[in-house]
C-alpha cells in the first residue's frame, strides 16, 4: 500500500493526482517547486518501477516541467531524484532563476525556505491544479 513519507507530508502542499504520481508543491514561495511521487509501495529507486510506470513518470515529469515553464518562465528547470534524506522515490521539478538564493549551484539544502501564506498557498495550488489538468494558462 502506498503511503506518503512523513517528511514529504511536512514539507509540501498537495496539488493533485496524475495517473501515476501524487503532485506536491514544496512549501517554499521563493521558487516554483513541484515534487512527483509515484503512488507505488516501497519504491526507493527508479529501476524498481515497472517499465510502464517509468514511462508514465517521464511523461508526468515533462508535464510538470512544461507547466512550470508556462506559468513561471524560469531561467532553467532542474529535475532530480536524490533520495538522500527521504528514501521514498520522488522527483523534484524546480524552476530556477539567476537571482535565486543558490544560483548557479543546486537548490537542495541551500538557505531558508519561505513558506507560503495560507492565501498564497491556496492561490498557487489552484493555479497549478488547473494548469496540470489542462484548464489553465
């Protein structure tokens, strides 16, 4: 049975569910940052997913990246599946800007996150949910 890792629950806001992945928004208003978690039990590594799920993950990652590009126009998109702190497989899709807190280095573990306000979180989640469903910008 799929259960979301408690650290991911603590650090993110739920956005939507795609065919395979639960889509989460990192609670950091400084960057557009999505996390995709395949809803499969006990997956720690990409190769543990069935071939069809790997293909779906790549399509959903591309959808998330295109959505961030369309909505937020980042300088660069960073994609990564690190898993050093949270072993449950998850894919980060992060919009990066030349003036962000860690540019040009990796964003992971750099600086303090700036949590969304409740209103800001609601607005951002709704915008992303609509765009990922094909009903938004």
